[in-house]
C-alpha cells in the first residue's frame, strides 16, 4: 500500500509542478490544492480504517488502560479477523470540519474515559496529556513518556480538535517521588488527513502530505484568555466551528482571540463590559460616575443597542458614545 501511496503522491505533485511558476529569483513555487489532496487523503484513511484492527477485548478487560495498551495491527487480505479484535472502521466516529475552504473528515477512536466528570477541553485550552504520533505505516515520529502541557492553539488542528471529544481524568495522586498518577484519563486515538496535520510542510520523521495517527491520554484541561480581554478564548470562536484562526471581526489581521479590541472601535474589549457589579471604583466610560458602568467580568453579555451583537463585537457600541 505504501508504494501505491507514493505513486499517487508522485503523480499528484508532478501535475502541480507542471502548472507552477518561477518567481524573479528562479525559485519554483509548488502550490498544493487542498481539495484535491483531501480526496487522496480520504481514500487513504478509508482504506487504512477498513484494513486495521485494534485489541478491543483486551482493553475492555482492563480497569484503567493506558496509551501503550492500544495495539493497532493490519489485517492482511487473506486473514480472518482474529477473535477479540475489532476493525477500526466499525467503531471510529467520523467528525467533519471546514478549514481553509476545504471540508475535512477525521476519525475518533474512544477507548475509555472518566464517566463521572463532564469536563471536556475546548480547542483553545491548555491540556496535560501523553501522546504518540505515527504515520499510517506505524512509524512513530513523536511521543511523550511523561505528561506534557499543550496550548491547543499551538498544535496541528486535528490534534486540538480530537481532545474536544474526551473527558479529563477522574482523579490524581502525588507519588513519593513527586510524580503524579492520574486515574482513568480520557484514552483514545485520532486519525487525520494531512490537511489537519502538517499538510505540505515536512518535519523530522513526517514527509509532507502525510496522514497522521495520534494515540493519547488526557489528564487535565485549563481554559485560556490569550489576549486578557475578559473573553475566554473559546468564546472568541464567533462562528463556533472550534477554529479560532478564522475569526477576525474587525479585519485587522489580528485574530479575535489575540485582539484586545475585537471590533476595532478604539475601545478595548475589557472596557466594553458595562454591567454593574459590587466593585464601584472604576469609571470605565469616563463620565465621572463609576457606579453606572462597572462590569461583571463578562463582556459577552453586554448589548447596549439590543441588536443581538455584543458591544465588544459591535462598532456601533463604542463606549465613548454611550449616554449612560
């Protein structure tokens, strides 16, 4: 299958090279069409899921299985599915997301998680996790032997999206050596197309246009407010597609989750929080009366003109123009 994959990629890249151009320095720029590449990736993932199985029975008998316990193997053409194994295609859950004007399907394998905790990461949270990344041929390109913290906005998109399907660990215990043991972490895997991974970029161990597999354990999650504007970063996802890299309300190229003035009206988002609370010391609107404009810490629920658009996203609601 690898030879077929390489052949398809070679043909595809060759076709792109025929239509590419050279810049003034004579450097050839190759453009990869995301839509066309997604067709190739989708076929590869579909074939992979239909021809690989995992040790479902063994895992079901474990009280607290871990990443290393997940065994994924290939089913040869003349082989009968072994007892106690399950084809990935029969159990994975398909998710879809639109990114860079292309619709991608990725697949979630959920092994276990804490049933008592409802806490699930947002795609902008900082999580604590262990993981193992590999190519479809099983070659491991990255892994963590100990828990690692990730800001999910700094990882490949398929990785960050996968965690939004899992819950955090049920509890933890600090060991005598200072390490921490987590009980019943969210455990599973994600199978993603190259467009949700590194796409046309190659990194050590990962050729460009590679579909990826990540196994992982999820321990904890923590919400972020990257721009400290009083709006949690996951709430800055205006179109609610779990992607914050395409939300830029004022079109200033500074993404909402990194922009302290989301609507570009000159009034920082934090100062568009006008609802009174118990702290009556700050005159946010500069009218000399601090008792009428102290916020509740949440700019998302202030809509002065009642048009359904919160003040911090509405250029018509500049605080300096409010008659309070």
